[in-house]
C-alpha cells in the first residue's frame, strides 16, 4: 500500500486530526483502485458485464452460485425465448467471440434457453479473457464495506467492499472496489397466495407445485391424465396451458383448470388478430380456442388465499367476495412472477422502490401499469446509481417485481456502468440502444409462433 505525505498550503488551518483523515482518504483510494470489480451472477447480464470490463481493461471476478454459467437458465432451457438472437447477443461479447472461430447464429431465429447457453454464453465464458476470472459453485452470502456495517459512515465511500463467498465447506472474503449484482429474480417466485404471502401449507406441497413453465415433454407421467391447475393470468400461464394442451391430445383424461384474478378471461387474450406484434397475438388466439372448445376450464376472478393437502390438493379462495374451495387437483403450476432477494445486500445502503422493489429511480420508467417491455426507455449508470457508491443492481433484479425487463436493456445498463467505473463518464451518459416499438421481450413454449411479454 502506498502512502502520501500531505503538504499543507501556507496559512492552512487544517488540524493534525484533519490531516490524518485526508491521508487515510488518499491511501484508501489509491489501494482500492487496484482491487477487482466483483460481478455476482454469470447469466447473460453478468457475462456481458465481464465482456465490457475486458473491453475497458478493468480487472474483475465473476461469481456464479451454480456449477455452470447461466445455471438458472438451464432450469428452463426447454423454453423458447420470444426475442430473436439479434437482441440476445451483447456487442462487447460479440466482438470478443469474433476473434475466435465462434459461429454467429442466425440473428432472426428464436433460441431456446439451452441454445442461448450452448451457442453463446458457454463459448463466451470459455474465452481466455474471461474464463480465469470465473468462480463456479461460489455462493455470495453477504456484502459489506470494510470496517463498516450498514450503520457506520466514517470514510464509507472510500472503503473497499468485502464480498463473502461460500464454496463447498470453505468461506472466502473478496475485497472489491465495486460490486455489480446481476443475480436476477429466478428461483425466488411469488406464491400462489394472492396476497403474496408464503404459507406453510403451500411449502408442504412443493413436490406437486411447479413455479414457472414446466418441461411437460420430460415429465409426461407427472401430468398425463391428471387434474392440473394453472394459476396466473399472464403469458407464462398461457404458455404452460398450451404445452399441457398438447399433452391432453394424447392423454384425453387430462383436465386443465385456469385460475386467475382478472375480471374476465377476455382480458388475458390481448389483442389477438389486432395485436401489433403478430406472435404475441397468436398466443391469445390459441388460448381463446382452447377455452371456447372446453379443453381449458376458466375460473375467474378468483383470489387464492391458501393451497393445502386434503384427499387431493385443494385451492381455497374468494370469488366475488364469497369463499370457495376448488378440489381434486393432482398438480399445480404457479405462474405468478418472481421477486428480488436482497438478503446478500442487507449490509449495504440501497434505494429500493417500495412498490415494484426495483431500483428507486428506475421505478417510474418500468411501472407495468404504464409500460410494456417495448416502451421502457434505455437507461444507464446514473439511473441505477445507489446510495452505496460503486454498488449496482442490474438486469432483471434491477426491475424488482416488474415483468417488463428486456435482455438488451440489461446490456445497455452494464455498458454504461462499466464505462463509468473505467472513468469514461461521457460514454456512460450516452444511450446506445434502440428498441423496436413493439418490444422483443419474453418467452414462448409451445412453438416458435408464440410469444410472451
């Protein structure tokens, strides 16, 4: 660690104690600038962050809790993204990959989650500029500022971050000059309970509840000829029902019940033929047909208060102010969205919106009551800045509970942040992303003509 002599100007009234504080400040800043930037989460946004830091010639460590990069995506690898390849490849990552024998996919094709990993993210993670800095099976359990818990303020902005990491039975502490949290919200779903509260009775049914879009083809015996409830009124629920309807063709005793809170099922159909985005409209058309032909039973508006085990699975809730119990279910799929987990950030000073649980300054731009993923304007470091200097939440986690996140928007976030951390404030303020007016968000499952936003 270097130290500096403090030369006081003539006539200075600075005390010895003040001079000591100045010396400590300069020494810490000099030391911290040589520390790495820690990225938490090796999904698309975390790896894009790494690519931009390579571009900016900044040292980094990339931590991934799973045993491979994009571990969370692998759990829904069977799902087809709605956005084509051209919106899923980060430009800094592409520049690095083009220096190798990597073959760029057809930019107009819609990849599955597995394809996103195997044809893009894994080759990116194997690059010589990135691979040595990745730590797999590295679960971050907490972050703080050196010598300071959340309450302490002295020299806080000048202290290094301390990131605590569990790897097997070992605990490591990594010092960092900046931390970028790209862990997303996957794996932290909302419950079936309409009030958003996790109850013991729901947790006890874990083996019979799928949160997200299940891989029906790989679990035929689990769903065939069973009575299945799909809870949720969005496109993920529709995709789940479309996949289950394919199973129903070969197994006609399969019963599908769609439970949602919307005033009428027509609200879930969207624009259908009039939808500006044809693929998204197709979703509404197909589910409309399934409902009209009786292949899917709809119960709405239904507010779930509890799911519990009886002779079968029972769903207790309220319809028009009256309690009702739905019985006889074998399996449940809950498509109620996800929420961020800030446990690892609990000793850092954050500004989080009380409604969306997004980054505070981002909330007005992403309110799902006002915006779809195509109308959220690009934003960068300044919007994402936290009270804790040089700590950032990016990607889906930055959007909190709002479902309007777009991968390309996340790429623009980290381009701006990494430019700022590298000292290029002008580049950090530029907007280098243009989105199509109709948006390119979401996923589809049943086939490539479907979409989800």
